[in-house]
């Protein structure tokens, strides 16, 4: 019997999620809602959801390495990564395939044990090379049709948390992750 309650999730997605040792997250449209707030003074603002941050920490604490891969460069992203204890960060990665390869080497993980969640066409080179790939409902059809899992939650509104919990459940580690909050 499957431990996954999401009716969109397939047995294949669950099996692929079981193998994940490194989960890589895009930023804009995944950890944020994809909107960019730019001020007249040149400042950039992004909104991150605390539920997503907690999910990333739970997944990391379960033994899965966490990384961020984004084409944009932002001090805000570096700050958020530091707050969450994420040390594997690639910003300004115009070539996401190369950035993904760097992260795999840095973490000593094969693509067959890596997952990625992204939301746009620039993410496809990584999505199609990952053992487990996910996206969000707002992503273009060309992306959604090529991933193993599409979240119910929107980007920046719990999608990353949903994927983290999906992986934890697939790996049989969700109850263990939850237990520390029930003591």
C-alpha cells in the first residue's frame, strides 16, 4: 500500500523520490511566487514562505542534502539560504545544466540520486536529467508534462514544503521527522 496521499502522485514518482539524496530547488516561482519587487533605489525584494523553509530543514535533517540553483543573483537569496543552513548555493547560473553538474560533484551525488523542482523552460535541462523532478501548477505545460510530480500548492505558497514531505513519506522518514515536534 502506498504511503502517499496525493492522488496526482504516481507510483513511479514515489519510487523515484525514494532514491533522492540531493534535492535542488529553483528560487523564483518555487521558493517564491515568481514576482520580483524592484525599488527605485535598486533594491530587490522577494517573499519566502516559512512553511517551505521548515520543509527544507526537515528534509535536510532527515539526511537529504539541500541545494539552491538559480539563474538570478540576489543577496536576498544568499541571506535566506544562510538562515536555513543551506551551504550548496549556485546563483547566476545562466546554464542550469552546468550548475547542476557542479552541485552533483560538490555533493558527490549521481544524477540518479538527485531531485530538482523548477517552474520554467530554463529548468528543463535539469528537470529531464534528475531522478526525481517536480514543478508547480503555474508552470508552462511544456514543463508540467515532463516532470514526475506537480504540486497542488503554488510556488512560494507551500510547493517546496509539499515536495519535501512527499520525499520524506516516500523514504519512510516523515513520521520520524514529525516525532521531534510531538515530544
